[in-house]
C-alpha cells in the first residue's frame, strides 16, 4: 500500500477546503453556495479522519459521523430557507438579498 | 442641614410638578414658584440672621457616603456661594414667572426639568467634595438638553446637541483631572479622598499641576465661555425658550466663573499664575471678539448671547489678575450680568411672544407701541454698556482697575471693549425700539406680571449700582481666602515684568502702593 | 447751609423720576411746570448757597457734604459727596439759570409734540447729571455725571426717534464721546493706582508732591484726561458729532450742545489744572488744539446752509477759544468766556428755534429772509446775540470775554504771537459768519412766511438772555477800561492766576486791533451777503466752499478709514469662523460614517470574504508568535 505522508493528506484536505471557500465566494446561486459549504464541511471531516488514522484513535471517525449529522441538519434548514428566499425575492441571486444594506 | 434642605426642596418640587402636570397646567407652575420662594426666604433669612465670620465657612456639613473611595457628602457655604445662591433662587422665580404664559405643552415635565437644573446649580455652588461637584455638574446638563430640545425654537435639536456635546466632553476632561488629583494626593499623602479641603495644598510638580489644571480649565472655559470654545452659546441661547435662555445666561455661565474661583485659583497657585497671561489674553479676545460678533447679528437673541461672551471676557480678565479688587469686580459682574442680560433675554422673549420673530430687521419703531418695554430695554442696554449708576459699571470698573494693576496693556485693550459695548448696545436700541417701523406690528405693552418682573430687575440693577457695599462685605472674606496663596507669587511676577516693560515708573509706584 | 447743596442736583433728578413714572397720568401743563420748576428751585438754591460761599471767601474756599459711602473694597473708597467752590458755583449758576430759561421756553416750544413729558423727563435727568458732574468732589462721581450727560445727549438728539437719521446722529455722538470717555477712564485708573484715592483735591495735592513736572506718567495721564475732554467738548479730532447733533430739538441744542455739556471738558481741565501744569507739553497741545479747532470750525461755519449747523460750528469754534485760554493757563478767562458764551449761544439757539418752528421746520437760511420786520423781537435778540458772539466792541459782553482770551493768548508766558494770530483770524471769521447769518436770514426778501407769532414763554427767555449777553461782561473789565475783576477774583479762589509776560503796556494796542477786526468782519459780511455781488455766487459753488461745508472732510475720512472697515470686519465674520471648527468636526464624523458604511452593503459574499480575510490575518499573527 502506498504511504502518503501526513502533510500531503492535510494539504489535500486544505485544498478541498479552499475549493469550497472559493466556490462560496464566487458562486451567486444560493444552492451552489450551499453545495460549497458542504464541500468545506467534508474537508473538515477529512481532516478528522486523517488525524484519526495518524494517531490510531477511533475518535476522529466518531467526529466525522457527528459532522455528517450536523451537515444533514444544516442542509435541511438551508434548503428550507432557500425556498423561503425564492418565494420572497423570486430569485436565488445572493446579491439581490441586500435589504440589510445601510441606507445613507 | 439647611443646605441639604435647599436641594431637597427643589427635588421634591420637581417631582411634584411632574406628577401634577397631568392634572392641570397651573399646578406645576405654582409648585415650582413655591419651592423656589421657600428656598429664597430660607437663604435670605439665614444670611440676615448670621453674618459671615472672617475666613471660615458660614455653614459646613460633612457626611460619609462611600468611605472606601473617600467620597463624602460635603456641602459648605461661604460669602461667595451665598450670593450665588440668592441669585439662583431669585432668577429661578423670575424664570418661572416669565414662562407662565409661554410654555403650554408638557408643563409638568418642563418644571421638572427647570427645578432639576436649579438643583444642580445649587449643588455646584455648595459642593466641596469633588465627586459630588462632578455629579451636580452633570445634573445641570441633561435637563437643560431637554429644555432646549423640547420647548425650543426652530433649530433646537442642533443647538441642544451642540450644547450637550461641548459641555459633556469638557466635563469628562474635568473628571479625568479630578481622578488625577485624587491619585496624586493619594500618592503623596497616603489618604485617598475627594474632599476639597483636604486636597487643598497638595504638592504637585509644575507639569503635573499644569496638566491637571488644564482638565479643569477645559470644563470651566467651555462653560464661561471663553473664545474659542464658545460656539455652543449662541445656538443654545437663541434656540432655547426664554426661561431656558435666562437660566443659561444668568446662572449656568456663572458656574464656570465660580469653578475658576473655587477650584483653579486655590488648588493650583503656581500653575494658574503661569497660565495668567494666556488667561488674560483670552479674556481680552473674548471681550472684543464677542462684541464684534454681537454687533453683526440680526437675530436678537443671538446678539444678546454674544454680549454674554463679551461680558464674561471681563470675568476671565479679572480672575487672572489675582487681586482683591478684581475679584470683587468679578463677583459683582456675575450678579449684575445675570440681572442685566437676563432682563434683555426676557425682553427678547416678550417680543417673540408678541410678534413671533427674533429678526431685528423686521422690528423697529416699537417704542411707540410699547413705551414701557422700550424704557426697560433702554435701562438694560445702558447697563450692558457699563453706564455708571448701574451695577455693571461697578463690576467693570473694579475688574479693570484690578487688571490694570496686574498688566497694563491688557487692561487698556479691555477698555476699548467699553467702546465696542457701546456699538452693540446702541444697535439693539436703534434696531428694535427706534427708527422706522419695518413691519406694522400690533402689539400690547407689558402686562402686570411682566411689569412686576421687569421693575424688580430694574430696582436690583440700580441698587447694585448705587449701593454695592453689601455685596462687597459678604463676598470679601471668601475672596480673600481664595487669594491666600497668591500674593507672594504676584509680586514675584511683577518684579520679573519690571525689567521687561518700558513703563518702569508706573510699576514701581504700583508695587509701592500694593 | 451745606445741607442745601445736595438738593441742587437732587431736585431735577427727583422731577425726572416723577415724570418718568407718572408722566402718563399728568397733564401737560403740570409736567411742564414740574420739569421747569425743579430746575428753577435748583437755581434759587444755587444763588442762596452761592451768596453764602462768596461771603465766606477767601477764608473758606469750599463747602463739602458727604451723602453716602458709595463703595469700599480693598483700598478703593468712593463716596457720593458734593463740594461747592467758586468754580462749581459758576457752572451751577449757568446750568440752573440758563437751564431754567430753556425749560420755560420748551413748555411752549414742545407744546404740540406727543413726547412732551418724555422730553422734560430727559431734560431734567440731564440737568441733574450735569450738576452732579460739576459738584462732584471725587473723580468717580464726576465720571458718573459725565456718562449721565452723554446718555441724555443721546436720548435727546434722537428724541424724534421715528426718523432714522436722528438715531444715527445720536449714536454718532454717543460713540465718539465714548471714545474720549474710555481715554478718561484709563487716566482715572492711573490716578487711582498711583495715589490710592479718587478725591480730586487729594489727587491734586499728591500729584504735585509726587510727580515731577514733565514726567512721563504725568504727561500720559494728562493726555488721557484731555482725550475725555476733547470728546465731550467736540474739539479736534473728535468734533464731528456736534454738527450732526443738531437733529435734536432746539432747546436741546441750546442747553446741551451750547451751554453745558460741551463745556464739561473745559470744566474737567479747569478742575484738574494742577495735573496739567505738571505736564506743560499737554498744555501746549491744548492751546494748539484750541487754536486749530477755532480756525477750522470758523471756516466751516462760513459755508453752512443750515441755520443750526452754523451755530453748531460756532460753538465748536468758541469752545476752541476756551481751550486756547486753558492751554496758556488763563483759567479765569476761559471760565468767563464759558459763562458769557452760554448766555449768547443759548440765546442764538433758542431764537433759531423760534425761527425754524415758525417757518414750519425750515432749516435752510437761503429759504428764509425778510424776517426783520415780521419777527421783531426775535430779530433784535438774535442781533444782540450775534453781536456778542462777534465781540462787538464795548457794548457786548462777548467783547470783554473774548478779548481777555485774545490778550492772554499773547501775553501769557506760554502764549505767543502765533496763538494770538489764530485767535484774531478766528475773531474775524466769527464776525463774518455771524453777520452772514443775520443778513441772509433776516434781511432781503421773505422766501417763507412765518405761520404764527411766537408766544411769551418763548420770547421772554430770549429777552432775558439778550440782556445778559450785553451786561454780563461788565463784571470783568480789563486794566485799560478801569479794572473790574469781580469775576476773576471769585474764580481765582480755586483756579491759578495766569502767568504773564511783562507786556502790560501793549494791552491797549491789542484791544484796538481786535475791535477793528470785529468791525471789519461785520463790514465785510455786509458787503458779501447784503449787497450780494456776483463773485459770491461763484464762490458758493467752488470746491473750497464744499470743502468748508463738509467740515474739512473729517466725516469722510473717519467714515472711510474707521467706520467702513469695522462694519466690513463685523459683517464678514458674521457666522463666526470658530464655528467652522465645529462644522468641520461634525463633517469629519459624517465622512467617517460614510466610509465605514461602505462595508455594510448588505452583500452576503462581502461578509463571508471579510470573515475569510480576518481568519487568515489572525492565523498569520498566531503563527508569528
């Protein structure tokens, strides 16, 4: 079996996180932003798995299960909010939802 | 105990007035009138029955409040404070009387604020504990903000903000100084206390003293007011209701002068002498610049407000002259200016009640319609320019002689202020009462209530001008006490000046006579 | 007897209070007689106390009485106290007596005016203040009277307040005299600080003891007091207010601007003469100012159209004579001329008042004429007054008083031929303009008809003053006409005797010259203004005439260099540039708000980006630790 050094694995998780972040920043559609957030969550979970393997502890994998649960809840609520946003604003463009702007 | 009663009666009256405000419009007025009259009677009968003893306080009360921090309730009255208290109560009564018909909305709340301001002023004049002094100083502030902001004229919000920000900011600087004084005193003697009598005579290095004094100066110079920190005054005075302007001009400004006399001069003997040339220069600038601005205005109340700046310049000049004559003049100016400028504001208020404008370009020729008001206006315009026979002359005379002893050139420049005063006073008379009628107003002359108020003020200003001795006798011991640490320093400064000026002969004679 | 002295100023002041408080309820007749009566009673009291004083001279020089302690603070002591000596007696006599006649006259003059009671109230206040001024024994009380008369002058010049021009004239008078008053108060400060007292006699004694003659401090103080005198007496350079002050009613011009207030400066210098003798430079300046003023005013009077303005410039000129006399140390001559001048000038103003009133407020002499036959009483009294003014030899009082001054201006030790020449040219001009007045106003064809005859209350005072203008001089005759020194003996109890050169024998010659000059002035007036030759017409339109008429351009200079700049300075900073500090602070705060609120743009992605950047920065900082 190939031994990949830990740094590479963490780097891989980091790149995944950044991809998610950039996706969050660049995409304007709320659904895609939600998907980017998913990617970021998953990368965080990946870090936990890597650490669990590195230290030979099962706690990391337990954390990943937690993260899966949280992610599921979060997606549920997020999608519900997106539905409400669509009903109100008739669009899913995040730049259109700027009602909290400072009216000067 | 009497001092506590004075403040408590005002506070009780304030709350009663607020509560009864919902029931009737007349009750709050009567309640505040009663509270102030009771206080005035108490203080006058106290003064008449017990004359001030030399160098001691007339009344001195001291209770513990928060001993861990050295804060106590220390109230004391001497000749200076008793005169200020009489002025406060009397002008409080006058302000209630003149707002009788003018304030018709939220009357209870109005009188609540009025009495709170007066209670704050009384506390300022009486406190000898620095913490309490600051407490009462701030207490004067907030109700006045409401007074201007709710019952004022068109630009009242801006004026109220300006007033509040200026006074609050300078008050905070004073608070920092108070704390600094607390710590300095504590470091040098081991006793941490806010008590004035114990802090007197704290040894501080020259630079520390200068810094701490600057904090106090910030508050008092803003209140006095001294150019260039005077900008809140014209706006606040012209936008406030008449009673507000009266209390502002006649009383609040005097708390600044009182602070200088009570705190700056005794607590910082060397630093105040070092500051004196700047102080006198600021005074002279205030006299001349205030007069110039007064001359240029077309809003009557703004004009009178700038004359206050000018008159308080004399006070500044007098306080930094450090001799007894100038100080007697300062006290007299505080009283006489309160009365005369107060009366002018009352006239402005009466006019704006009748013709609903303060613009003098729309007035003119009003003597024909209201000769009594015109005569009163004439008397107080003459007081403003310092006509002998009226109180302001005595004040300005003594201040100028005292300033002459300290610094000849400053006094000469200040004397040109007398000419400047003539310019604006005559302009008030000409534009309002004489000349052609720019607009044909239908207005009534003064009512009985207004006549009584005006006549009492006229009697007082003539009394001060022809019989000023009682004021001098009462204030004398207190002022000498203030100057205790100063005589040596002034002679030293004069000696140093001797080699600089070319009028050597003059100073030689001054020192000889001194 | 001394208890009567305080009543002399007190009665007019009491009458002022009564008229001011209850004037609305009194009838016109009552108000007028209360007003005039109080001054009359003061006149009687003056005579009584005066006789008593004259009896006690030369043993007792003055009577003093203290009313109350005005103030006492530190080493400053001032009392309300009066002192009557021969100098103040003369002034009191003139003020109350001439004042009484003027008040009587005013009862008829102001009869149709709506402000009748107000007028008498102000006049009484004036008489009271002027009496306080001359009776004060300390200089602070003198200053009170000084300012009081300034106030009354302001109120009375602007009496007809509905006309804005009157208000402007009144303010001009007040402000210019205030400039002088400020100089005076600084002088009073120096005196107090040097000597510790306000009492005039004490100051004089201490000054002669402690100050060297010609020392800097004496000169400065004397200059400052002179400044006050110049303002009140309308001498160069503060003389521009008096011609404009003619906007007030004629009785006011007679009382205040001829007989009394404008002579307050003369009184001050006479009263503090020791101080001036300690500063010979200042005395020389006084003489020069007097000489220059009398010339400038004389030339200006020659070019005026307005009857009262001629008289105003004439007053300035005659007071110039008094200053000339004071400058050379001829104090008694100055006071003598003051008294005689009060008589004939008040007469002239009152008569001019009758003319103006009767011709329906016509002031221009070129629109008058031919009044000799229509108003005989006024004509004859006016003629006597003008003759006295021109110093017609031997028969008028003016001759004796002016001649004394002319003689002393040469013969006094500090006098000289130049001062005398100025005086004699002035005398010539005086005769010229006085009779110009007479010939144009009373002779020739009538251009305006008098509408009603003048009543007794106006003509009787004229006659009394005319008589005084003739016989008043006989109490002081020079050596060449039988030495009668009744007046100077009285006054020299208080004032120093003039220091003379040894030229006694020239006196007759000088008198002859002045008599001839006066006569030639009258003759030339006849030639120029009665015969009216053609060259007078061209002269009337010439540039020199306009220059004289404008009072030598002083008004224009003051307006351009002082008044306009001050008004400009005031207007340009109306909003107070210090306020800009506040405005800039609040603008700064608003700017900050606008910048920072750019980050609150409601865009979600922007917020997320700021999170990301923040985290990056914090992580970097944590790494660096």
